[in-house]
C-alpha cells in the first residue's frame, strides 16, 4: 500500500476510515472509559475495528489516539503514559492492517481553551502536542490527522509541534457549526489559508452536525486553498432511542454526500461520529472510479482515453454524467439526495445509522 505521501501525490480520490468511538461504544465500552487506554487494556477490540475499516475499503487508518494528549489523559491518571499509549496505538494499527493501508496518527484538541480565551499558553499547548507526536513517530506513523479543532491557533500549535519533529504529511481538519463557522466564529475562507500557511498538506472539515454542513464548507474551502481537501462528516446528530445514542444517516445517504463532496473538489473522504464500516464500504463503492473536479478553472477533466469530459463524475464507460448525482442507469438525478428509486427525497437525516458517539 502506498504511503500517505504517495496518496497525496497521485491526484486520485482516497477513502479515510470512520468513527472509532462509535464502534467501541457498540462493542460495549462505557462512555466514561478512557478509549485511548484501550490500545493496551483491550487491544483486540481496537484491532478488530481497524481491520473492519480496512476490509470495508478504507485506505487511510487513524490510530486510536484522538484524546491521547497529557491534558485529557490527566483525568484518568495517565498523563505520564502519553508517549507509551501513542506508540502502542500506532503499532497496533500497523499490525492490524499490515501493508494494505496508510496509518496516520489521530490528534484531537487538548480539551481546554488557549489564551486569550483560556489560561493555557500557546507554547504549553505546543509542548503537550509534542509529547503525543513523539509517541506516534516512535510507533511509525505515515502521517498525521489533526481533527475536530475549533480554534485555529490550537491547530496551528499542533502543526508546529509536528513540524519541529517531522516532515511527514499533515491532514488538518476544523469542525463547523450550523452557521458554517467554527465555535470561535472563523469561516472556511479564513481558516483555510491560515492552515495552508501553517504547513498543512491537506485541509478539511470533519465532524459537524452532518454531511450537508460539511459539504457547504468544502465548497467554500476549495475556492481559497491550493492543497488537497478532505471531508469526514458525522452521520448526522444522535438521537436518544431506548437509552442509546443512535445516528440516523444511512450508509447510502453518507455515500451520496461523499460523491457530492468529491464533485465539489474533495480528494479525501471518510466519516466521523456515527459512521461505521458499513458507511465506509458504501463511500468506497461510490468514489472508486471518481476523480476530483479541476481546481484550475478548467471546465473539463480527461477521460481515460485523454479526451475531455464534463466536470461531473464519469460514467462506467468514461462518458460524462451531469454534475448532479447520477442514477443507477447513469441518468441525472435532481440536485437533492435521491431516494432508493432515484426520485428526490428531503435532505433530513432520517434513516437508521449506527449507535453511539464516536471520534
């Protein structure tokens, strides 16, 4: 399997895995447990999740280290084990998927506000991220996935921590609310160029409240950055059903949105909270032969024979499809999400997805 750097260079669409937390919750892990510690306490459970995503067609597997930083681990009495847990998580993921997938180190926010909004200094944040990066590098990651950040300054600190230690590729993803802005009020037109200047290799959006909001953010992002773009939306928002958290977006629903994100210009697509191997398998099926829209102002892409085609996704025979989602027979569907029979349906996320919150 090519490394993340090689995947970046090949110009094609690639699939990232889905939620880890959702899967662990579904396997009976309590929400108050330290999910990051499971790489040493219950490695077989974590390994099984990695394998399931690889079998579903994910080409990029994230380590189970979203919260494995010293500040979050402190509440479990594990602040001294940051490097050990991150190294173990990387080796576990690598052993699970072998040479078939690129393994990237997942890094999430520290869980506290940085100055001037909080008490943690930017230099302290960079040092905290640095310990996590050290562990991931020791384990042998192919790159890094920084995800679910709301504060650009915090994400920039994480990038600096990586760049002080490595030149491996960095996927940098913010999360946005219903208004299309981060929790700090920053829009994609602002955070995109900032992250590009900070040294990210891929810039994207993950989590949020569902794929529609992420799609809208991606459409804005591709206009202002010159790097590959990524999208990993939630499977909607969870609902309480029989004392469980249920995400309502089906694999088919998420896959159709993945195609729309590809058409908008995304090159890396996957899932976040509420997504499962079933969602990733559907996404993989939808984007297998897709190519990203030209980002250089050209209206055409090349067919396999070198002749031009429309900016939409190509049909199985290489002929152009309209820019909307295509029906099973290759004919155009309306711009909304289509129902099983090809007719348009509302964009509300109203079908059963997967239980539990995820990261």
